[in-house]
C-alpha cells in the first residue's frame, strides 16, 4: 500500500456498500467506548450497509455484526478507503 | 418471601451475565421454569429477576438474571447494577458465589470480551456457548474442550436454550463449578497497565481515599466516567491528578489509555480463540440480511413498519376493550350483588360498591392493555424487529433528545399511559427513557375520549356540524403531541443532567420468539403492575370515595326533599302533602299493587309482564304463542308502516310497552328526588366543599363549581368526569357521554351568581378550555403510581405539577382569548 493513495474519511461519509479500514477513534467520547467494546478497533474493516429511510442513522457491519449508529456520533470514527471492492462478505 | 428456611440462607447464589441478544433470558427461563421472582434492586428502578435453580443432587441455588451488557464500563443504570451486584455493593445482595456467562456462539470474540473483563473480579465462572444450533448452521465449529483448557479449565458448555438443548449439561456444569470453583485466568496486563494501576492505588491511598479492589481501580483508570468515583470519599481534584498520572503511564507504554482495555482484552482473546473456533463459512447471516433488505427498505420497510405498528395500536386500543368489557361486567355484577347484600347499611354499601369494588375494577381494567402491549413488546424484542423499528424511526426523535426506541411506548400512550410507561423499560438510554415517561401522559389516551365526545357532541356539533366536530377531535389528539415534543426538547436539553448515551444499537439476528418467554414476560408485567401500582390505585379510589361520601349529613337529604316537594307542588298546583303522599307511593311495589287492583291480575303476572315490557320481549312472546319465527313477527309489525291505527299487532306492541312507561312515570318523582339527593350529597361532601372553595382558581377558565368538582373528582381517573357531571346535574352517575339528558342539562345551565349571572356556563371558549384541560392535565392516579414505580416518586410529583399547571394555563388561555371574539 502506498501511503499517498490512501484517502481517509469518516465512517458516515462512506457510500453504501463501501468498506473502509478504521484508522482511529476519538476514544474519549462515550460512543467510541461503546464501539471499542464491540470490537471496532484501528485496523479493522467496516462496511456501511445502509442508511435509514429518513437519512439517519446508518447501519454498519464489522466483525460479523451489524450495528446502527447516528451519523453525528459515527463521525469520530476515521476510516481509510480501500482501493478495491471489499474482500469481506456480502455484496 | 420464599427464602426463609435455614437451608436457603446458605443456598449458593449464581449470577447470569452476558451481552444483549445472546438468549440469556431464554436460558434463564429454561433453567428456572416458573420458579421466578421479579423485584427491584434497592434504590434503583432496574428490575431484579431471580429464580430457583435445582441442581443435580437436589441442591437448590438462586439464579440471578442480570441485565445484558457489552462491557463493564458502566454507561447506563442497568450496567451499573451489574457491576454493583458483582462487587457486592448493593445492600442485601451479597457477591455471587459463581458466574454463568452466556455467550453467543456465532460471535465468540466480542462476547468473550465481557467474560475477560469479569474474570478480573476473581469470581468462579463458567461459559455457556448459546445458540449453537445457529452457529452450526453458519459452519462454525467450536472445540469446547480446548476452549475450557485455555481458560483455566472453567466449564464450557455448548447449548441452545431455545431448543432446550444442553440444559441438563449446564445444570451439571454449575454443580461442578460450585464444587471446584474454577476461575477464568486474569489477563496478563502489559507492564505499563500494571504500573498505572500501582500509581493509582498508592496515589489514592495517600490521598486518603477509601481503598478500592483492583477491578474497580481498573474502572477508574480506563473509563471516561465511572460511578466508582462516587464511592471514593476524596477530593475530586486530587483524584483527577492521580488518574491523569496513571493514564500518562499507559500512554508512555504506547497505548491510548481509553482504548487500552478493549485492545488488550481483544488481543488476548484472539490468542485464546486461535484454533478453537472456525470462522463462518456461510457468507454471514444471510437470512437476516435478506429480510433486512425488505424490512429496512425505504418504501416497503416503512410501509411494513406502519402496518405492524397500526396492528399493535389497534390491539391495545380495541382488542383490549373486549376483556375490559368482561371485567367491567364482572365488577358491575359484583357491585350489584354487594349492593343488595348490604342494603341495611348505607355507609358500608357505598364503601364496598363505590370504594372497594370500583377500586379493584379500576386497576383490573388496565390488565388487558398491559398484557396485550407486553405481548407485542416481547415479540418485537425477541424477534429482533424492535432494533429495526428504532433504526427506522430514530431520526424523528433524535432532534428532540429522544431516540427511535421511544416510538412504541409513545404510540401505545395513545391507548393507555400505564402499560406504555412500563414499556419504556425497552429504552436503554436513561435520559430518553425518563423524558419518554414524562411525555407519555400527554398522549391522548382512550380515557379522554368520553370527555371529547361529550363536549363536541353537546356543544360543537350543533353549531359547526359533524365534520368540523370531527376535526376538533383530531386537533385534541394532536394537542398532546404538540405539547409533548417541546417538553421533551427542553427536558433533555436543560433539565435532565444525566449524559445521553450514544445510540449504538446492535441489529440482532431475526429469530422466532419463544412462546414461553413471551408468556412469562406478559405474566411478570401484569403481576408487577398489580402488586406495585395496584395497591396505590386501590388506596386512591378509597380516599376519593371517602371525600365524596362524607360527611353525608341527614340534613342534606331532608332539605333537598323539602325543596323538591315545594317545587313539585308549585309546578303541579297541588298541596305539599299531596306531593309527599305521591312520593310515599312512588315505588315499584305500589305500582304493581295498583295494577293488581285495576286489572284483577295476579302480582306475579304483572311482574312477568313488566319484565318483558320491551319490543324484544313482545316479539319473543308472540313467536312462542303463534309458533312463528321472530323474523316473521318482526315483518308483520312493519306492515302498514308499523302504524298502530292500521296494524293490530303494532297496537298490541304499543300497549305492551305502555306498561313499562306507566311504571316509569309512577316511580319518576322518587327517582328524581333520589338523584337530586345524590347531587346534594356530592355538593356537600368534603370534595364538593373543596371544589366550591377552589372554584375561584378555575374561574379565569370559566369553570363553575360543578365543573370544578368534576375536575377534582377526576384526578384519580379522568373518565370519572362524565359520571360526576351526571351526578351534579341530578341525572345520576349512570349518565354517559351519549346521554341526551346530560347534554341538555349542561346546555341549559347558567351562572346563578357573580357577574355572569344568567349567562350560559358552557360557552364555546369554556368547552374548548375543558377539552384542553382534560387533554393535558395529570388526571390518572394509575399513571402516577406507575411513574412512581418506574422512575421514582419525584418524577411522579414533577409530572403531576407540570401537567396540571400547563392544563390550567391552556384552559385559561382558551377562555380569555376566546372571549375576545
């Protein structure tokens, strides 16, 4: 992986079906504590499954589990876009 | 209180812990069956579920079902309770002898995080790998022996609580655990964490803090906020400095102090699970994924959501009315029976029929709604749909500080607030939950309907038509919501100090709910309501009965009779004595005796004729006489337009019914007097006097003393207003919102004193004021009792004063503004 090709963004900014790799979490906010407990840690793959019909919250998939998050709260999760389509499940 | 025997005092206590959605409650139900008790932990409103567990060899143990949680980092009250129980901080709840940790076998890594954290407590522990049927289907193979070996030899049992698979093995393993007391080894902390803990311990010791055990030190170290800090009686600034120093030590070791705990535990668990469990081969939870594509679809999913929620609402609103009807009939029958039995003693008669029996009826009638709503709550939660409903609706609620889980309780609030307040237990976030409890009573419940119907039917429909009347009805239903939303907004932003929890919601696998779990949940909710709220509701009913009954002075009856007789005499141009003589004879018995004399028939015959003196009775009799079908008689009655002059049969019917009318006329004076006496007693009761005293408070809203008494009498239950108005307007308590007499009496009532003398009381602004008042006021003792139980009495008091003062303000506004036009 060449570092100049890596684009980082936030979790809710992924498009539907897109997978990202977690770069870092804010860690001081309660939402990140909860996500860490669920196993969302730097280096892990996370996929944006869908957004709710009203646009918020979003549903993400990581570690074989689906979790719903509010966009504002998921913003603290920084992810890097993977160059190709996800190797993980589904699509 | 079944734990009194000395053997039980020493019976081992086992705590059941686990992540949410692991089937923990199903396992609990499978292990304990019906030997369960539900209560509350002291001081908090988290329900405590425990049950008796019979182990092989007949040993009886107590199994405690703790709330589901993902981590010991306590964010919610539920999670705090788990830590407090496991550390022995709750009075009356000693540290458990052993822990059974339930894990979802399809997601071992995440589930074992909690187990690894709990291992720090050093309590003997075992694992139940639940839902193995599903993980097997997913192609996950787990070597339980190897897992046990890697976790220090603690028992590890694969089970499927839903199918009853592995339950005997779990029982046997618990017995082994109690005997061998195997513990899951603690994590080997990185040196920097060890050092940080040392810094923390010695620092706190020097600062003179209450010494903490290691697991609690860890909470202070790792969590951004923790209730443990409340227990250290020590200068907050000093603690802050010490904690910062300890965290700095972790940072020097190369870890983020707030992420170190999960990162290190997960790292450990990855090693533990390496070669123990295979990964999934099925391409993930396909069934759930496919279903979600429909149920969370923008159009279809939203549609299905509204259809299912309509079904829930319709069931609570209408379906519950059927068993409620039975209960009312039963209570009514009981009341009539008691009334006859206790004829000799008027006080006792009134106490038993209007106090005790109505009091029981008052809370019994809520049971169908509670059972039905909790049936749906259990099905929605156990199936996994509740999380989807919250996902779909969250946006609508998040801006005013609530979340998607508030939808179901708020919706059912439109049927009845009591089960809805109970159903807020499904909202994990304490802030949203409290705010929801606070606004649910504003939802226009079914008990408000009679008030709206009466007011709209009597005063608005004649003036503005049925259609506009219907629109006003809709507006009344919206009024509660219009008030509730800003209330929630202000409440969550400025009043509730607790921090809102992040909305991180696991979307569990779809699953068929287990009937036993659903039934148990319904039964427990119903029983808890009866046990805890029922007594309060009962007491309120008795108190209000007493306030409406006493002093019940004889002079009131005498003076009412005097006025009545004088008025009648004047109207009829007769002497007072004549009227009194008529009153004497105005009984059913006298009427029958009179008929016997007139017609020469036997008293029994007259009695029988009276029984049947209805159209139905007539048709039935004619059918029997002629051997024709009732339909044929019906048809014959309709011939010639049903005109008694042309149709003989119709003429006979007229005569037949005339008997009942004659009886009615005969007993009318006495019945009227009785109703007027009843009204006078209410007027002169303590509550009546208080209502008259309080009338000036409601005067700015244009309420006279009769409305004020009605308002006061309906504080325990707002639907009482209609029958109270019936009594005060001398029409008897049987008058309902359809009663034309009541509507007429109200429309004709005028002010008898003051500046508005001679003017009608029920003007349009007053009518709107009354409806708004009843829409917003806290007039339901059962709701307040339920709030007390769910959130504490302070919230009940706050709810009462907030709602009542708001209702008053709006009612006054209606009157004052309405009178400007």
